[in-house]
C-alpha cells in the first residue's frame, strides 16, 4: 500500500503542476475570473471529480484487502472528523501539508496511546481514564490551529518552504 500511496502522491503532484492543475487553482480561487480567461470549468470540475473518484476507489479497494471486510460502521463520524483534521492541519492548498498532517494526526494519536493505560505516578495508582488521550490530542490540535490558521503548510509545498512567507512563523508585533 505504500507503493500505491507514493504513486498517488506523484500523480497528484504531476497534475498540480500541469496546465490542468493551474486551471483547477484558477477555478478554486475565482470561478468567474477563470471563465473570463477561457477556462472550461465544467471540464476542469469533471476532471477533478473523476481523478479523486479514481484515487478513492483505489484506496477503498486497498482498505477492503487490508481489513478483509467492509462495514458501513467503519466510516463513522470519527473517521470523517479525523480526515477533516488531517486536511485542515496540514493546509488546504498543499499536498505535502496533507501528508504531514496525516503523519501528525495518526502518529500523534498513537503516540499518546499511553494515556489510555492505568496511570501510575510515584507508586500511586490514579486509575484508568479511557478518553484522556483524545482530550490531550484535541488540546494539542486546538493549539496548533490557533497559531497556524492556514494549517502548518498553508498553500506552500515542502520544497517551497521559506519561513518568512508563513504567517504563523513571523513574530507578532
């Protein structure tokens, strides 16, 4: 599945830096201006929809193979909320931001898993608090989103990274 993920990222980056990608950005930013410049918005929207449906189909097929079953209960509110957090945290206009957001959200949730275990400090047993991991994780995400409103990467890619361009990096005056 890592091979398919890498191939998907390469495909998306090839599309983003093509003429279709520039047209998609134009439609995203200002559809009326894109129409005025001669962009066929129906064609661009259809291309974007079909590309995303293709990649989602591959992802769904890989998930079915990995889990050996598909159940509608898998796709609940928690998964939808987690995917939304990944995209917003990474940056709405950045492919590498989405990858970084996925690493932080999934890895951070797993790293904080020790908080769901019984807590023992200096020999004192404080019991188990099953939701404590999600409380801390939510506080960390809330803090990041307060200081990085456009996400960690914003609309920048990793190779375009210049700390002076990012608003959350600048000193507040």
